C-alpha cells in the first residue's frame, strides 16, 4: 500500500494528539531573496528540505531553521515567523539568525570541514578546529533556545534533522525534559575507527543519545553507530533490540530509508509546462536523435562527478561510434565555495569538462554540457524526462534522493538509472545498473549498456523501480518514525 498525505495526517492526529510537532534543521525549506526591487521565494537545492516539505504540509505546525536569504528578515513577523509554502500556506517557518562569524564557524567550519568528510570517508581529511567547535556548540544552543521558546510549557515532539545539530536534543531536554525528541542523521555514519579521530566524539555521541529515537538510512549505519558508542562511551548497548542505555535513559537506534513524494513528482512531471520545457531544451541545444545522459548534483566531492567524467572519457575513447551521438548534461550549483576543498573540486570539474570537450567535440557537437546555475523545478523535471540515462555516482551517500526523483518523474516508464553501490538508494533500487564509481572501465561499460538496453528491458526495470519508490514514499518514512515513537508509549 502507498501511504498518502491523508494517511499521515490521520496518523499524526491519533498518535501525537495534544503534542506540538516541530521540525528543526539548519537549511530552511523556502528562502526569500532580493531580485532587484522584488522579493522572490526560492526552493533551495537540498534533498532534506525537498523530502520534508510534503511531510510538513501534511502535518502542519512549525519548522525551525536558519534564515539565510537576503530578504528573509523582511518577510517574517515580530516572532520571526512566516507562513509557507507561499502559494498555499500549510505550516509556520520560524527563522533563527546567525552572524557571519557564527555561520562560518558552525556551518562551513565544523559541520562541513569536520563532520561531513569524517562521516563520508571520501578520502578528504576532516579539519578539527576548536574555534569552529565552539561556534558549533553555541549555535546548537541558539537552536535549542528557539525550540524551547516555540514549545512553551506544553508537550511537544521535536524532530531534529542531520549532522549540524548533533548536540541539540541534549540541550533541549536540559531546559524542558518533557519534550520528546527524535533525530534523523541524513548522511552515513562511519565505522568506529574512522569516527574515533574526532577530538569531540564523546560529546557528539552523548548529544545524539539525548534523543528518544535516532534514525539512519540503513541498518549498516545503525550498526556502525552502536559499535562506535560501545567503544567510546560508558553505556549499555543492546544489539538485539538496537538500544543504547546511558544515564538511566534509553535511545532506540533504527533504520528509516528516506524517500520522496512519488505521486506529486509523477503528477508534476506529466504537466504541460514540463513538456514545453522539454521542447525548449531540445531547441536550445539543437538536440535531435542524440542519446541524452544527465547528472543532477550539488557540486560536492562525495558525488563522484570527476569519476563520471572520466568514465565518459573512457566510453568515447573505447566506442568512437558514439561520438556525436551522446550528449551528457551535468546540472548543479556550486556549494560551500568558501571551503578550499570545494574550490579545488570546482576547478577539477571545470578542467575535466574542458579537456574532454576539447578532445572529442566537433563544430556541431560536444559531449558534455555543464550547466552550473540554479534551474527551476520544471526545468529539472524536463531533463529527467528527456534523459535516456541518469548517472548517480556518489562515492559515499546516505540515501541520494536524486535517484528516486528520477525514477518518480519517469511517467513514460522509460530511461535507465546508473546508480552507485555506495548509496543508501542502492539497497532498494536493485533494478538500476549498479556501479562502483571508482572502477572507471566498468563504469564506462555501464554507460554503453544503458544506451543499448532494449526498450522492453528498460521499461520492465523502470516499472519495478517505480513500484518500489511509490510504495516506500516520504509519507511512509514519516509514518514509520511516528509509529516507532508510539511504541514507546509517548
């Protein structure tokens, strides 16, 4: 059975009766920015916010997040609230404000130069700086103060998101122990030997164990976390029940594979606006009968973008008959460019695109078209619909919702997904062409296989992929978290 928005609303009504429901994340689901003299509302390039927005539209209540937009302060009321989405107000967004120094130390510094590479194990060493760690602690306290203010004296369920807020549950309960907290860790949890290099690992683990429930994408990450706790903290770890007891309190550790709003994406993909965008893309890039490949990524070193370009290079070199017949669109916005490793990645990607295009392009064709800009949802959907194949080549990923968005958008039940084995999505989407992105020769063969796959086989595989995503959609994910809470008698 496919869970619906209405099913989730009923579950929230029956299981969380009388409790305020609050989601907390660093990234906000809607950003207000100045465009000339006008204020525009945009949706950020974030799998987390795209996944959770339909859940909040179903449940209502409050989302607490960092207000980062240039016009965010101009759109809130005196309580820092704004109703969202802008076209149909469903819930309240509570914005918190950070100074530039706080943002650099907490977000760019500790979150993304320490925790992000530590957890992804993508051969980028983490940078542990006590200056940034202190900002991380301070900003977690700012979030805790905002949550406690929103809750007041009443009962509440606070659903914390991701690695930016590892200390939050403990800080909330120090002020308001009656608040129930769950946290979902959207990125991988590394093996204990990798995590033990973090100088403040014990504080991070203790903070996460302030939650009543702690969720990861897959059981493997749960097992890594439990083993890390056993080796680093004084606690009792029960592997059979996946529970940690510490200081007289239990934390359940559970896998909750996150997903997308399949029905909404499928509905939007079938709209006339998307069909018009498809025609515009064909016209703009003078596409006729070429095979089209796509990669849609935030430009991050965990996504394996250089690896896919090297695989394309190998493919064109080994199979020259496809030169002039295959066009690969790489779509993605630069991110975290204030961090040195990201600037180096952008330079490496630019260099590879230039090198490969110079090697193979003709007067009327080039193999890679690199669009490094913010694209509208309709345009991204149009690329998903146009593509003969989509490449998701992450070196290490918690889930990767781009893969599930591609599958959901294929209302024609066509197209091939080339998917890294090192994503959480690979556990579910077994009908994809699964690859090791480090094995460039095999990767190139998978591109050839995707292009040459018979139509009947493509459609059979895509139909099965769509069934999996439709059944395990974002509403089922949220329902599983809430149902797990109910087993605690909360």
